[in-house]
């Protein structure tokens, strides 16, 4: 699964959805990715963590 991280709950959910939707021939998109690298709050928290003493 491109652009995904294996060690997350979201990956497990998307992998299960992909398997079930494929086996049951369900024409529905899997859950979208969370793009935290574009969230200003996440970026600010990361910056604070990198600059704490």
C-alpha cells in the first residue's frame, strides 16, 4: 500500500478494508490517509519538540 506506514492503526484498518472490499467485490473507497505533515498544529508541536532544552 503506497504512502502508508505499517506501524499505525490506520494502516491496519485500510489493509482490512482493502481485503474485505476486494473479496466481497464492494465498490467503495478505503479510508483516506491522514496527512499530518500538512497540519499546522502538528508542525508546530514537532518544532517545539525539536527545540526544547
